[in-house]
C-alpha cells in the first residue's frame, strides 16, 4: 500500500485555515517569561513564569503542562492543584497572578521517537519542547492573546514562534521551542512575509536548500491562488520552522499549526515527505479569518492547492502523492465524526477537539472528487484549479464570511464542470460518507475500500506500477 511507509509519523495539528471563533468579551492576555537553566552548556530544565489577570470571580484555571513539572508554585495568588488536570490560582478579582514552575531535566535522545510528543528532550545537546509539554495554558477561549519573553544564557540561540506578537492560547500547544549553542538559522522573503528556518544536527547547506525550496513552493502557491484571493500578504509576517536531524534511527515526523511548524528527520531517512503537510499549514497562515462553516473549503481546498503545486514542481512523485492522499483518507475514514453535518461542525468546533480536524480531511477529499468530475466532464481540458482561479479573480466571492459552497458550484459550472450542487449538499452540508471513485485520481492510481466485519468502511489509495501507468495523473 502506497500510504504506509516504514516508521513515518506525521501529525498535522491545527491545520491551515483553522481559525478560532471570535468572542465578544476577550479574556485578559497571558504573558510567559521563559528561561533555560544551563550548567556547563547542558540544559537542566526550563523555568516558566505565567502572568495573567483574574476575572470577576478572582480565579484563573490552567491546563497543566503535559509533562508534570519538577515543581510549581504561585508567586502571586493561592495555588490549588488538588484536582487532577487543573491548576487553579485564586486572588482578588481584577488583579495579576503569577504562576511559576520548572520542567524536569530534558531527556537525551538520539533518534526520532514518540518521546518528542511527550517530554522536553535534549537532542544533539540542544533543548526542544512543544508548548503543550512545558507550558501551563489558561483555560477559556482559544482567542486569548499570548506573549512571551525568552531569556538565554550567553552564546545560546533559540527559535520559536512564542516570541511573535500575534499568538493566542490556541496556538501554544504545538508551537515549539528549539535552543542550542549550535543553532543555525536562515531566512527567505516571501512577499512581505519572512520564512525563518532553524536547525540543529543538519548541515547548513541542507538547511539552506530546504529553506530555498519551501520559499519557492510557498511563492508558487500564492501565485497560483492569486494575491486577491485566499492567500494574501496580510496577517502573519513570519513563518517559523524548527528542524531537527537526529544521529540515529529512521523515520520522520512533523507537526504544523498556523505560522509555525516542526520537522524531525534522521540521517538514515532524509526524505521530504513532510513537505505537503507543513506547507499546507504555512500557506494558510496569512489567510483572513474564516467562518467555521467554510472550514471545509479554507482548510481542505488549500490542501488540494498545495498538492497540485508540489506535483507541478516535481516534489511529489506518484508514490509520495498516493501516501499523502492515503493519510487524508485515513484521517477522514478513521474519524468518529465523519458523518456529522456541516451545521454540527459549526456548533461543536470549539467544544470537540476531534471536530477541528474533520473539515480539512473532508474538504480535501471533496476537492479531489470535484477535480475528477471536472476532468471527466471536460475530457481533461479543465480541472478544479480552473474553477478556483475563477473564484480567486473575484475578491468579493472569497470574503471571510461568504458561503463558499454556492460560489464554488457556480465556478465549476462556468468552467464546464457540470452541476456539483447535489454533491455539495450530500457530502458537505449533510455530511454523508464521502468515498472516492476507484479512478478519482487518474489512471496512475487505484482507490480501494476496506469493509470491516463490524461494518466500518475505510478507503486507501495505491500508486500503480509504472508499467500500468501511461498517462500523467494530474
């Protein structure tokens, strides 16, 4: 099966276009002071102080770091940790509380492993952690503003989106920090946005090559989408990518959320199969805020754009492309929420974490379905990209709150793709189970459906051998 490769773990968190809902009364911002405890050039832990103002009830509840800290105390206010999974700080209403804690000693690691998503780690003498692992995050709306100040010992450098001014608490969990005396960073301009890639364990030439490639692909994505469409230069001014290459072991892993991403590689597996997922998130970081009802489009159709550009640039061969679509089929087919209506997505988007990953998968599969329908209706002369270009050329149709369904239906029809209104109603509005036809991706691929004995169905995609593939798939 093309979609299964040896020791490859890809985690796409908070994928491109995923935007928290606005709230009328935004909670007070939270500020983090972050420092490294270093002795003899070795990090013994990360110290953090969180400052935030209490509300009318005089309390602030935190989700504790995923890795239990070595110690925690309140510098201002009264701390209660008696309830599992909750830190409560109480003080006079409307006053600032300060909560402080220190992580355990980072764990040395020489190969990419599950520990990267569970603990603060020390690869190649550096220190790395995701925000959820070492930060206590205030509960409440994910739109709460978050800022951070990072103090480093002399000679140390750090790369993190935590220092950006545009973060919210919804961005914190999978934003990472990477710090080392040997950290190498390089930047590339993409319009008014700057792509910053930092690495340890990776040769500078390789980091430079990755930065150049990603900048080129992101520029191509923006060009293909038209700057007056969904991909503008407004919004995030910096995209941050932290790259770690390990000394041993095989496999790769990545996570991406909004304007930041993290990539794990090994010397034994330098492939760039992570590119499509990371680019999908970074490409959407500058999108205008979108109504959750349109998440199927802003997230899923963005993934279609990314894959199409990567194919055009020669970055996705048939096997790698099949692996990408297979992961999307797995994310959708394995979701317990895959049959919910779009109205239910809107209703529970903020409340149910699993609901936030559904629109991206459902929307991308719908995009490939529409793409196949358009190719069939026009004998291959037109595809979904033509309809999207038509939409991009009319900025009013791509406003943040406008329903994209009718606009897409009209654009497809105008490009000779026929009437997709029934498909939109069934798979997006009503949430019926979406299953791609066997030949939806063209003659070089085959899509099969596995039916389990308890009735659950899940699809997979296979790349055909070259001898059975005589025509380009896209």
